[in-house]
C-alpha cells in the first residue's frame, strides 16, 4: 500500500454516515479503511467479537509485561539488578514472544 497523501471530502446523509460507521465497526476497521477497501474491491477479513476480545487481552498483557520490563531496566540503571530479575526478564521476553506468535497465527 502506498502513502495516503490525497484527501477527499464528501457529504453523507445521517443515515449513510451511520451505516458506514456501523459497517466499518463490524469489520474492525476505520471508516476510511472501509471506503478504501470498498473501492479497491480487496478481500476484507472480518474480526469477530471473540477475536477482538482476545486481541484486547493480549494488548493488556503485553502492556503489563512492558511495564515490568521498564521497572527492571530502571533497577538495572540504578545498580539494583540481580540474577532473579535477570531470570524474570528472560521469562517476560519469552512470554512476549509467545503472545506475538499467537497473534501472528490468528492473523494467518
């Protein structure tokens, strides 16, 4: 996909706008992405509520892991790094790798 450099403004009725937003939401994409998909006739992958829920949970878990990694990095920079923290960090990195692999498997 190229860069989106061109802007196009259009007017819709309230009902058309509501329908566009509803269709985009059902497909888990923005209204702009939905319009681009529609005019390019590309296949669109529908994201189920369950998949969206799983994605949100994975994002939450990865965020928590990132926060823990930041705390360990602060401790490392402060000279408080221990072998147990090193093992903890390694475990977190393995968890991130596993979560990312889960996401990639779901996308294919």
